C-alpha cells in the first residue's frame, strides 16, 4: 500500500526529530494571562493560538491573554516541528442587574422569595446571596431563587456570581431592601365583673398601637366566649376604634384589640393583651302574695326563683328580710306594690313586684230595740252585702230581721252577726240582748153588797206601779184599792195595769158584782094553840134563802 508506506516514512522522519513540549497552565480565566514555555525542538520558536489571543513572547516563553473561549497554544520551532497545548478558559460571570422580590414589604416573621435578574453565570460559577453587605455579611443561600423566612427587621439582601478556583472571581452585587412593617399592638385595660343584664364599662387604651416603619394604623376588636384568652376569636363588626364599649353580655366574654398597620399595600397585624368581662348570672325571682286580703288579716308575701341566697321585701314604710314573709294585722294603708330583691352569692340582684289589695272589712254593728215580752224584737245589722244572724233558737240572712212575740225564756241571750262585704271580707260582732219581763198579774175582789166596801186585790210583788179603771169613772194608782159604800152601779169590769221597773206593763180585767140587800118576808102572823104546829113560809126579795 503506497499511502501506508509514505506515512511510515514520515513518522520515522519526525520521530527522529527532537519533539518540543509546551508547559503552562491548562486552565485560564477569561482575561487572565498565562505564561507558557517550550522545551525541546530547535530554537527559535513561534507561539500562536487558536483562536488568536494576544501573545507577548520572549524567546522560549510567551504570556498569552485568554479570551472568552478555550484555545490551543501552538509552538513551531526552526524545523517547523510543531507542538500544542489545549487551554481551557473559564468564562467570567456577568453580574446580576437586579433582584425581584415577591413583596417589598413583609410583616414581622414574614417570608419573601427573591429572584436574581440579569447577568450570566460563568464557568462553574453560582449565584450567592448575602445579608449585611455584598460578600461581607452572612451568606443565606445560593441559586437564582431563594426564600427567606422569619424576617424580623428591615433588611438589605445582596446577590452576586462567584466563580470557582482557580479564577475565584466575584461579580458586583445586585441588592434589594425588604421592609418589615413593624407594629406594636399597644395595651388595653378595663376588665370587669358584672351581673347579667348590666352594661359593662368601656375598655380603654392604655397604650395606642404604633408602627416604627411608618405604617397607617387601624384597629379591629375581636371577642371570644371560650374559657381563656388563647382561644379563637371572632370579629366584632363596627368595633374599629382604639377603645371599645361592650354591650350587655349574657356570658363571660374575652376581648382583644387587633392593631393593623398598612405599609406599601401590605397589611400586618398584632394583638394586644386580653381583657374580659366576667358575667355572673342574675338570680330569677317571682313575687306572689295571698292578695286580696281583708283588713286585720295577714299579708303573706312569697318569693320563688333560682340563684338567690337572700331576699328583701320593701313597700311604703315597710322592709323585711326573708324569702317568704308575713305582715300581720293588715290595714288599707298597707295596700300597694310590694317589691322583693333577690341577691345572689356574687351580689347580683333581681327584683319582682306584686300588688297587694287590702279590702276593708265591713262595720258589723248590732242595733236593736228592747222589747217587753210579747212585743217584737227588731234587729238591725251594719252595712254589707250579706248577713248571717245567729242567736237563741234563731238564725237569719236578713239585714234587719224581726222576732215577734218576744219571750224572755226563749229569746234572751247572745246574738252574733257576721257581715260580708264586697271582696269577701267579713266582720263579726255579738251582743247580749235581754227581753224585758212583763209583770205577772193575778186579780181578785170580794163580793160586796150595796152599801158595803168593794176591795180590789192585785197580787203582785216588786217595784211596780199600778193603775185601776172601772165603773162610775173609778181610777186608782193603789195596788189594792177599796171602794166604800159601794152602790149597785159599782159592779162591772175593772181594768188593772201593772208596770214594773223594766217599764213593761201587764193589763188584766176582773168583773166585780155588787149585790143589793135582800128583803126578807116571814109570812103572815098566825095564832095556834099550844101543842099545835104550823108552817111558817119565809120568802126573800133580791136574795136567796140560806
């Protein structure tokens, strides 16, 4: 093979020549200067590069300034024997131009994502992030994008490209400042303890919120009915001032004030301390009474409900402690509203009222006449709407009943009257009524003859007065009068009235006969002999034979 033979001849020729060797760096940084030397071969030498870079040659060495890409160093000696060396060029990084941030303002403990913009990475270089200064502060990460967490203060962040050895070059930094929207929530006070149904006092701001970053401050109050200050809270609509006046609450409630700072469109918030309104339950109470009551009765006041441990009843000119109390001997002046105040263990109070009506009692009086026996007993009761009489062998529902033909033996005694008025009030009174006795009468007389004495007898005892009336205009006030020399016309009916000390009278009658004197006739005179008998016939006129 002719071609193979020629190659063999040439290789044999060159091998016989002295080979040159290039020494120097195998890696250069872009723009860096490398010193290369050649040994072997036959001087003089000629240094060239591919691609062409500036060369400063001095005899068997040359300083070559690297360009932007890898190159080959070539040396030709006097015999045109050439040797080469490949040099790798590490490209310089181009500094990033800026940093993009997910937000320029964050809240305390906030996070931000930073992205390097522009520039170009050199050979083997990487982006490195710093805080404090460009390369002189603390390194916080590498790569084109980083996320920074828990930012506490306004901070300037830096990023640059850093080329590895052997170049160890650094670009300038791009930077950005992330502002922390600082807010101090301030403090509030005004915790209180109230009874349910009572309006609590307003909460005050002992220190208003502020933003050292210059944010615009606003407020939002929140509340929770859970059992402590660390529970979840809900917004109170409309409560956006530094102070807050809570409404009447039904249960213990906790409050916080959220302070809001808006800076560069970013809203940050912080909570104040917790305040609370402790709501103690108000006792329940119901007032009742036995109303209506009658005068002189007992007013009974009763309270019922829950939560009360003490009770106080009040009314006009009246106060008494106790859940259930009595007010004795009621009068019309005691009528009115009675209010009970129930107090709980937490000193919460509740009141209730009841109206007590005191109905007047009727005036029960007994008026009556004082009849003598045989007359009518008239009873008269006081004013009311119903009446009840009770007495000896007697009862009646009339206001003014009558008992005719009074008898001391059956009607003497105690009469009781119960009067009922509107409202059912009653009054009872009693009275001993005595029937005045009539004197007994027992009349007698003799039976005089004309010319004799007529004796009239009234068999009565006691302190009495007497009155007689009879024929011939006879009158007498003597108990036992005597009419002398009575005539025939003195006979007839005599009326006798006895009036006793009770001023009761009994009238009696007696029929009296006055007898004329008889006229005796012994008969005619007769003459008889001794020893003879005769009949004598006597006769009488206005008389009778004995």
